[in-house]
């Protein structure tokens, strides 16, 4: 069982792991051992996730969310298959825990009277500076 929070835990039957050969360093070992882990979690069909969490998870997962509602996480950083399994599970747990946090609703505020006056004063001052940039009249001399 993968524990995400006090309320959310993912059962083992919801996770499917497949192993492939990893890219990158590893010497001759990389050609023999399937150390890369592809962790698949059927998020859309999971009974342990509430609907709002599923919606946020879909947005957070991005390209990792498949059309049939699964999240696919690939881990191939280390030469150890066991460590890559841990990394994939940690990433999934972190992604789900980020989805459990509901974003704060923005409360629209109005500008204060002082900020309006400051804005208008600076506009007036800027207009005066620009007015002084006109042609210079030499008829007085």
C-alpha cells in the first residue's frame, strides 16, 4: 500500500509496474538488466481518490496522463531497479499530495482612494514632462 496522506492511500492492485532497459550510464550492465521502471496508476478508476483531487491530478500530470485515465511515471535515474521503483512511487505520492491541496480562491479587491490619487498625480506629472518636449520657440530672443 502506498500512503499519500492520512485520508488517501493507494492499494497495490491499483499500481502496475513494468521494467525495461534504462537509457544512459551503466556500462555493459545497461544492456543486460531491465532497471528502468514504468509505474502505471489507474487514477480515473481509483476508488480512493475524490473527484476534485482527480481533476486537479489530471491538470498537474500533464503529458503523463493517458487517454484512458492512467498516470504513467518513468524512473530510470539509478542502476538499481529497486531504487528506481522507490523513486517512481515517491514521485506518484508527491504528485497526488500536490493534487490534494485545493487552490485558494482569489478575492477581488478595489484600489484604495490614495492609490487612485497617486496614479492620477503621476499621470499628470508625466504629461507635463512630455508637454515640455515640444518645439522650442526662439521668437522671444
